[in-house]
């Protein structure tokens, strides 16, 4: 895939320049100077030769076949050049030129024309407005970056060219190896997902690193990310500022879905390893690219000083990693060569007078404990320790075993060459112990993801038929909101239990309905003009007798007529009064990039004050529903506290899957809240007490 | 203070060695080679001269006066040497020698003897088991560290010698300046607080940095830290592993006070800036030592690339810092020299083709907006930018203004010399934008602390008298637990409202009591053998009539006799039944290092499931009580949600102060819970419904 971008047999630089410092010069120079072995053509109507290479007036004048066009001409000429690419049957281009969408309205127009022309001409392209592309294995450096990273196995793509520069510059002195380096620019043709797929297939790439500010098609992103992350670690730094502070949301679910909820959910559901800072992105990449994954959470720490050992242990404590005590035989063996005041458990403190040999022995001994899934080696530059020899010893052992070893040789001056030795032999070295721990933790979390079985989607696809007519009716009547009885019928079609309820136009009908349902009952006003019924005194609960019902009917209707004289009153609904159970809230909202999301949380104050809710992108798998319920902090309340019975958690999971299906069947749903859903004891189900639906968009 | 440690006129090294690589040699060499100008004496019975310095057989043979003794003799000889110090009227020593408390029981004994001998001899000392002490201003390097940090204003003390080495090694290549470097070792005489006070008084020290694993006297630590942190920033990295998993706690308060609760509270109450990783410790130190504090939260970001700008803005968003849009005049001025597609608001993106001059102009212009309290300058190493010139320009501007400027010149190779320029001119440069933001945030938080008024302690010291007899009685009877009526009387003495209640031995007395109090009432069994009354059916609520009371009395007593035949039943308590109000929990627990702490949280499931509680060390100031209540996540529930009235938050604060006073007056209190305290509407107070007290310890 995209092989002419990464491994072209010939490259033309359109807009090549004779002036050092100009982008058109720097790119040509980069292509030539890093050992690219294919043919290179310069295109510049005013030159006959640049950097020792023959220059042609136009692409069309080049005699041979061209695989890749690198475009650096002014923005107004780019479209013409792309047309020439088509004529010359060049199917791949990198558009370096800026001055498109990022520069305002005129630029956006130009970019749309560019997209159109490229499609017509059969040209796929990266950019515009990018730094270019580097492939260290095919030795292509079609970028104006200052330098070429070492050959390696990290594939990096970035929406920010600046971040490319910064990471490249950071990588050069330590000779950190990359397979590919892709500056995505405006992503107007080749997208993040295209690149993720290409890197997933690329044998030279072991770990995929990305920086994104947003995605254009959230669904497609998740689909591809899920596929890719099962093959290779996919580590993404996502920045989050949006100016959408004023998002209009009238539902709870919508109001609670902050700008990061969709990305958080999408990353979780598709196995993306999320880096939260550039430093983390970098730290993770080093370990994932160079060390095997830990098979479990058990970690040993070897250190020549107490303080850093404790700091590392603290960091483990805050993660899912566990410092288990070593087996007795291992401890006994350690005792044979460590001083008696060493610390033999975990962290293993081999003391400040350790040399390389003691490190080597200790590490070999600790690794004999087969339960240990990974080791972190800490070193403080004491006067006695030979840092380089220790680095060599650790690196040698690491190369022989299939468990991850990370190091933190602390300091700067004294550990510089040791750190380089470690890096050279694929052992990532971190400035501080906490970084090594958090990286190993990310590796363990990824291993857990990999080990999970396939997702299961219970069949729920026969439900739609019974609800289609309702959605049709709402659309025909050009409404956005559903009436109470429409909501009732939709929920019914999707298998939600609801209180028995009957509609009544008169006091007499209300009494008859109550009798039919059985006391006690709830009465609610029905009016197309009233949304928040209880706020205006339109709801009465706990009606226990004929008299109660008659009084309530009179009170409600009189009251509503008084305060909203213009409201048309259809009548009331008489509803079975459900007692007991725990209030939860669930809902559907729509994210502009990812589409429908399902929300879950405990109802009432938990959602209102603590905002303790969680989201998953639709469609939800059985496993997503399982995780979603358990992710809220208040989950233990459903398990039962103070001797209460456990709530019917399975019923909640079923309900979440039903909501997910509903939003798939009816993409026009804008928002939905079921609030509250009363969850009964285990095995006794859940009842949707109140709900609101609206459509819009699509 | 400790002037002979840091600025001695003469130093003797006892245990000086002729063998390079031995500690006794390295220290002597360090003292000599870094320009110390006082007299130096070597003490070694087997040498006449070491490193060109005359060596004496014993301290007592030295002719002149000695200010500081540096002790490197084997541990068994240290005590004798300290005795000689006394004889020679040397009042200060650094004991480098290891083999004391850290090495086991024998060593601990030896250390106790050392402490005793030093006291007798009038010698104050640092160590034992330490790396030594460095003072860059008096040019004393009485340590065996490899190197001497540059002269500067960071004072660093550390319980871990290894961390000293790592930080020193990290500081050397960047020439980061320190005033003093103190390896504390076992802290058996001179303590963290002694050093904090010395550094607070030291004119060469602008910021105090510490690493601690624990403190011996928590109270004293807080007292000193509060005093010091008002003068200078006090930044501490505290590691937390303890092996006290099995802490015995029978109260809620005790069980909820995790191992970090006391330190968290102590740091907050005394203005300590807590670093969470070594990296943070270092990052904070650079900025606090070299830049002024921001006077407010308003920050501007200047960047030559979008991605890093967004990442920095994201980080601001997660902190208390605010990116405000610049004034219109400022934006207009920026427009005069920035390209039209630049971003003029905040972050200000001056684009990838910026040179040093554009950075300079932009920074100068932004600073004209007087509302901006601090600026973060980001730079990506593009081909166009002259990194060193930009560094010079930024450093020059920073030197002229009294607002903080931090930078993140990203990358490594291309920014190395620029970064050195920035550091040299006191502008801290960070590898990643997020680090610059979190550091500026720490500076802002410290400024907020500094600006707070003095703490106020409302007078509550007359309450004790009324409760003394109760505590005396419990002690005399050798009990740990208080009876219900004793708890009642203590709470009463300390001003807590409680439900009206009367003791009744018979059914008739109970009926009379209920009549006196007024229906409805609550009935509780009273027995010295029953602690958890409701668990065994010993509590009845909502008794509305004579008949209810008679039935309840019969039921309770029969029931308790059946299931606990051996329990002695005194009778029952009839209690006013309080309705309404919100349940909160508060309590007292005892931390081994800091003593009594007061806890607060919302009652019921909030405390049981969410563990949403907070702590403060006693004594609480008015401000502590204020913060403590507001620190819990559930605090908005007290403010009132869903149109509820606000709870009487002042009553809660009063109650917390009363509890604080109680624990001061009676240090023998081991644990106390008031659970629940029912808080009424604003102005209507709070009622302690149930409580438990126990004494022990002291």
C-alpha cells in the first residue's frame, strides 16, 4: 500500500530550487544526500541542472517513468502540476506547498479544487502543507527536515510538522531508529487511517506512533485502529482544544459528553495506547519498539540505592503492576553474593558499592524467578560503579530473554555513554524511574488488550420493524421531540420493561385506568407543549384511591391551565408506581466525529453532582457494555453496600445494548435519555420510568 | 545557624586516606580541589602527609582551632572521634561513615551511643551514613560526590544520598546552580527541620528543595515548613511506601486515613509545594530559583507551530492557569508585523517561518498587555529559526521584566546550545511544553498560598473543664471505649447539638421519657457489652405513641436477651427523632508521625463507597476548616442541588473546629467518629446523632 510514496523507483521534485535554504533546494538535497538509489529528476523551467542533477522545464519533459512527485511549487500552480502528474501517469505525490485550507477561505477553495483535480487525475497525495515523508529503509528523505533518523522500527505520522521536527531532532543524537516519518499536513487526500493501514502492513515497522488533532471520519478511524492495534502497538497523542464551548445540548447525556468523551471511548474501544504528553509518546515508543511485552503484571526492581527504588515502587503502586516478593530459593541465592544489609525482597537494593558484576549476577538471579514478567534496573552514578560495563551487562542479558527489561540510569553526565550503549542494544533507558514504570505499565495494559477475545455482538436486529412507523410519523409531522406515548412505544419495541400505563382524557377514565392498573399509581399530564412535566406541577405520585386520583386530576389540570393557559392538554397518563430498585441513567448522544455514543451512570445526584458517567461509541459489544457499567466510580453501589441485594447488572448491560441497537437502526436520533431506569434485584430486571427522545441531523 | 557546617574556617578529615578511590581520600581531595580557602587538616595515624597536606595521628594533635570535623573512620571508631571533637571544642561534624541504624540491630545500638556521646560532647552532626555536604558559596565540598555544582541559589537536602548523586550529575552539564547540597543520611541529630531553617536564613538560597521518605516529628515539621514556606518556596518530593498494610483501625476515620493522608494534609497546611516525580522536583526548582512568581493565572503562549501550542493550551486547560485573549490593541499591533495567517489570540502562533526577530517583537508586544501574568515561549527547530539568537532575545526580555517567562525549545540536537543560553540567563527551558505549563502552574499555586492571610484560630479553649472528669473516669476504669452517655456528655461540653434524650430502665420510664421529649422518638438499647447496637436489633426508630414505645421496649429487651444472654442490659435511651438534614461524617484519628487529624466527608454511601473524605492535621485553623469542607467532591450536595436549600456549612466548620479542640485538650483520644452529624438548613445548625470515642496510646 502506498508503495510509490515510501519506496519509489524514481522521484521528481517539481519546484526544485538552486537556492540553498529554499524548501525546493533542501528537499532535493535530502533526497540525494541520504543514499537514495533510484532516479531523481528536478523540475524547474529556469534551470538546466541543480545539485548535479539534470533539470527539466516540466514534468512532461522527463523521458522516463516517475513513481513519486514531490510538489513544492507555489500554491496557485499546484493544481496544474497535479494535472501533469495524471498525464504522466504518476499515481503518488507529496504536496509540500502551504497556502491551502490552513490559510483561510481562499486557500480552502483552492484545496477543494486540488482534491477534485487529484481524483480526476488518479493521483493519491500526502499533504498539502506538510514537511514531507521519510523512509529510512528505502533511504527516501523527501522532506525538508534537517537530518535523517537512524534506521529502525518506529513508524511515526503527525498532523503537526513541527512535532515531526521536534521528535526528529530529539531522536538524532541518541540514534533512535525510525522506519517511516510522515508529516500529514492538511490530510486532504491520504488520511490517518490510510497511513495506519500502510504502517500495519509494513514489515519494517514494529510500533506505530501518531499525533492527531482530530479525525475526519471517527467510525473509520475506530475500525482501522481496532484492526491495526491487534497487529502492532498503536500509540497516539491526541490534543484536544476545540472552540465548541457552546455545544447545544438539552439532554443530560449530551451535556455530560465533554469534548474528550468520544475520543476517550474510541481509543479504549479500539485498543489505542493513549500518550498524554510528548514525553510519554516518546518513552512508550522506545519500549514498544525494542522490548517484548510483559506477559503479566509482576515486576522486579533492581537498584543500587534506596530512594530511587522507593520512588519506583510508589509508581508501581499507583499502576496495575505488582512488586511481588521473590521466591525463597531466589532470595537464598541472592544472599550468597549480596552484602547482608542489602534488601532481598522487592525492590532489590544491591547497595551503593555495587559494580557491574553485582548488577549482572543480581539480574540473572532475579530472572530465574519465572513469575517475574519484567524487570526495571535502576542505577545511580556512584563513584564505584562502572556505568558502561553495567549497561553492557544489562543489555546482554536483555538480548537473551523474552521478558522486557527497562532501565533508569539516572543523572546526565556520568550516564551519557552508558545510556547510549543501552539504547544501541535496544534497552530503553529513562531519565527517571517513574518513567520506566509508567512505560512498562502501558506495555502491560496493551498485553491485556491483545489477550482479550474477539468482541461479541448479541443479535438484536429484529427490533427495528416495530418502531419504524413511529420515527416516520415524527418526521412527517416535522417534529424533533417524541411524545410520551411514542417514547413508550419505541422503548417497548426495543425490549425495555416499562410501568403499566394507560391514557385518560377525563377524571372518570383516570379512575378506571387506575383500577385496571392497581393502586398505588402515578399521574402525569400529557401536553405537546410541556416537556418538563414535574417542574410545573404536572406529576403526582403515590395515588392510593379513587379519591386521590380524582383530586389529582382536578389539581393537575387546574394548575396547568392557570400557569400555562395556552398549553393544549390531551389528558393524563396513569402509570403503575414502581417501588424499590436503584436509579441509573443511560442515554444516546451524537458526537460530530464519531456519531452516536451510549452513556451510562448512576442516576440522581451521582450524575448531577459527581458527573460520574462513562461513554462508549456505538455499536457496543457485549464486552463494551460490561466495561461501561464497571467503569463508573459508583459501580460498587450496584453490587450492593450495607448488606443490600445486588442489582440486576445484566439487565443494565442488556439495556445498553438495546440502546446501541436503537441508535444504529435510527441514525436520525439526536439525543435520548432514559432517566431513571430503575434496576431491580439480580434476576428481576429493570424498568424504564421516564425517557426523552429527539431526532435531528442526518 | 549551622554556620560551622556550611562556612567553617577550618576542617579536619578524620579517617583521611592516601588511597585514591577510598572515601577518605575523595573527600579530602574534594575539599582541597574546589577552592576552599580555610585550613584543612588530615587525621590518619599511619600517614604524615596526604595530598600535600600534613596529617596528624589524632584530632587532639592538631595545633589550631577546628570548626568542622568530617568523620570517615570505621563505624566502631566514630564514637571515640566524636568524644575527641568534644575535647577539642569542635561543635560541628559530618559523619560520613555507614554501618549504623541502616545495617540492623547492632548498628542501631551503635547509633544510639553516637547520639548520646554527641550530646555529652556538645557536637551537632549531620549523618551518619551520608554523602556529605557541599556549599558552593563558601566553596566547601565535604562530600565524596564526583563533581561540584555551579554556584547558584537552589538549596537541596535529601534523605537519599543516591538522589543527591543523580541530581548533581544531572545538573553538572547544564551548569545548574546550587547554593547548598546536603545529604542527610540517617538524620540522627541534625534533622530536616534544622536544615530547612538554616536554608531559610541563608541569603544565598532562593528556593529550598528536599527529598524525604519520612519525618520523625510531624508537628515540628509542619511548624517549620509553614514558617519557611512563607519566606521561600519549599519544594519536596516525598516517597511513600510503608509496610503498615495491617494498621489496626476500628473507626471509619482511621480506616479511611490511608498512608498518604497525613502527608497530603500536612503539605497543604504548611504551604509545601509537592513534587510527584524527580523530574517535577527538578523542573520546579529551575523556575522557582530563576524566575519571579506570576501575580495571577493569566498566561500567554507564543509558538512557531500549531501542534505544540495546542498541547500547551490543553495542559493549561487542566490547570488553574487561563489563556485569555489579548487586548484588541495588542492584537492590532501584532497584525502589523505577523503574517496574516498567524494566530493572533492565544496561543499566539507566529508560524514556522519565524526568525529570532519575530519572536522578539511578538514577546515584547504580548508583554504590553499588562493583564498577562506570565508567558511560555515554545520553539520547534525549523530550518529558518536561529535558535541561539532567539534564546538570547527571550533571555534579554526576561531579564527586564518582573513576570515569569518559561520556555520549551523542543528537540535535542538543534536546541542544545540555545537551551544552555536560556539556562545561563536564568530562563528555565523544558524539553516539552507540558512541563513548562505544569511548572508555571506550581508557581501560581504557590503565589496563591503566599497571598493568603494569616491563619485564624477561634478561641475554644474553655471547653475542656467540663469534660475532664469523663476522661478521668474512663481512664480510672481502664476502659478504651466511652459509653453512650459519656460520649453524649463530651459532645455536649464541646458545644455539639444533640437530640434530646433520656435514660429509662423500665417500659414505664420509657413511656414517660417519650412523653417528655415528644413523639416521634427513637429507642436504643444501653449495655456495656453492645457496641454495634443496630446490628443486633437494638435500635427502633419512628416510635409514635405510648403503645409503640411499650412494644419496642419489650421487643428490644427480649430480642437482645435471646441472642446475647450474657449481655448486661442497663435499660434504653429514648431520643428525640430528628428529621431532615444531610448526613455528614467527621472524626478524629491519630497518625504515627503527625498525631491527630480531623476527617470530613458526606455520610452514608459517599464515605463508604466513594471514600470521598479529606483530612487536616490538628490544630485546624478557621481556613483549614473552610478548605476541608470544600475539598470533598460531594461538597456541591451541601450547597444544595435540585432546588434544595443550602445546608448549614458554617455549622459544619464550627463542628470541625470543636473536634480539633477536643483532640488538643485530650491527647489520649485514639479515634472518634461522629456519624452521622445531621446538618440542617443554613442558619439552623447541625445535630450529632451518633458518635463513638476511644482512647489509647499516649
